[in-house]
């Protein structure tokens, strides 16, 4: 007999404003307990040093968390020039100091050179895994492994402030971009080194910063046992799939689709379907029931099917 999960069957997406000082997994587990939810997962780690948007998927929404992991993101970061640390941020030990002789025009020129597509080698202090172990755990044991450079894209990079030793900038980037590495690389090009002192994620995908909820706000509702108000803060399961074309099925087709069977329906225009070929599927009551692709027989083939949200 399958073991029954503890907690409530909560479904949806919470945009948490993660505080500094805690790991993403720590705040995830805290929020899951606040909601008394059976199942939850976050979409893209933030370092303990970092704050800002951390989408948390509950229940059926976890089936679609990958599409937020793959989304573009934006950050505001402050960096210190003249000091290189072991972790490329303020949590590490200073391993090298150099004099800073950087002008505003030099800084703007170097920052601008990182716009567009490039290859980036992930930090040993990232959450990427090597043989099942996060790299940061290996790094703390003094172990370093070879990391392959990965393609990234910087879509926007704007200098917002600059003093003698510190600068701040706004960054819009593709998935897999490590801001610590970006700052460290900028410091190397300037010849003085640099590390991150403040990092905040402003948004993920199409989600706006003003949609975030703080831990304090959630804790107040939890203390009042206001679960209805807490659940009202959740975005729907399909909020992770903004921009994908959709198809609505009749009652019979929706029934067979939810059984994992291919169904026939009016298909969206080819120009509306992205490279991944994914289509959102809704039933005759406009309830989201999953994701599909179009197979060779021009039928909708289930890719992800959700359980009833009732």
C-alpha cells in the first residue's frame, strides 16, 4: 500500500521573497511547513547571501517547475573591487587583494563587453552536481573538479552606481548564468579582481517583483491559521507556462487525454507553437489538465498530465 503523504494537497505557485542568510532549501522547507503542504519544490537556487524571487511550486505545479528553471531572470548586484574571494562573494575568504585604478569609462566599457552570448565556467560554489554531489559541498572539502563551460546570454547589463571600490548593476540573463562568475570575470578584465557583496533576484520569467510574498507575511497568516488567505496567494498551476499556445478539449477528449491517450482536436497554428512543440491543454470547463505535443499523426500526445485539483 502506498504511503500517504502528510499535510494538505496544496497546488499552485508561490513567489517568495527569499531573505538573506538562509539556503533556498531551508526556506522551501519552512514555507512547506507553513502551508502544511504535502509536496513542494523550488525553481532555481539562490545562495544564502542572495535575496529576492524564489518561485515555490506546490503539488501538481512541481510537474512544471522545469519551465521556470529554464526561464530568463533579472538581478541587481553590488560588487567590491580590489578583492578576490574563495567563493566570488562576501561569504568567502579574501584570497587576493590588488590596487584599484578604474575609471567610470573603463568600467562601463568592460561591463558592456559581456553583453550577448558567451561561454561561462560554473563556480565550484554552485549547486551543480558532480556524481550526485553539489559542487559547493565538494568545494568546502577542498575538492575541485573540472567544469565544462556552458553557453549563456546577457540580454541587459546596466551600471547603476560606482564609487572608488564598489559598483552596482542590473542584469537580465538566460538560465544557468552565475552572477558571481560574471562579477569575478569583470574584476579580472579590470585587472583588480572583484566579488559580490549584495545580490537580489528581481524577477523570473514573466513574474513581477510586486507579486512576491515575504516570510514574515506568511508567518503572520500561519499564526492566525488563515490557510484560505494563504492559499489565495498562490498562482495557478499553469502560471509557469505563460506564452505557450493552448487547446480546449471537449468532455470526451479531455477524459481520454487524462488517461494518457492521444486525442484529436483543432490544433494551433504552426507559427504559434515554439521549438519545444508544447501546448497547454484545458478541458471543456477551461480547467488546465496538462501539456501535450503534436505527434506524427497530428494528434495531441500527452506529455504532462495533472491529477484533479479538486
